[in-house]
């Protein structure tokens, strides 16, 4: 198909940029909120969007863990915190 090679190359480049940006040596993920209640989860996300309208959502990770059997579903919100830049002497 025409353009498929270009599209796949662009996808690989974006994946590599994402991996470089959020690599362990670049920073760490800080858990902001965790719950097992879906209603509480949705309310927190609405409140976060209202209180922090300039939040960069590309640095936020929304994890939904599917529980099976005796384990309930759980939800977690994390924000990526880059390591501080070294001070120049």
C-alpha cells in the first residue's frame, strides 16, 4: 500500500521519542491518586481537570487494572517528574 513504509517509520520514531522522554534515567513516575472505586476515580479526574486546566496530559499516566475473581478493579493516576537539570558551575 502506498505510504505504508512512511507511516510505519513515523510510528517507530514517535515510539522512540516517547521511550526517550519517559526513560528511567530521565525521571520517575509519582503516584498522585489510587482507588478501587470507579466513581471516586472519575470524580477525581474531573476535579483535576477543573483545578489544573494547564496540566500537560502527555506527562500523566492513567492505569486501570482489571481485577478478576476475588481481586477488585483498581485505578491509579501517576505524573512523570523529570530529574532536575544539573546546576552549571
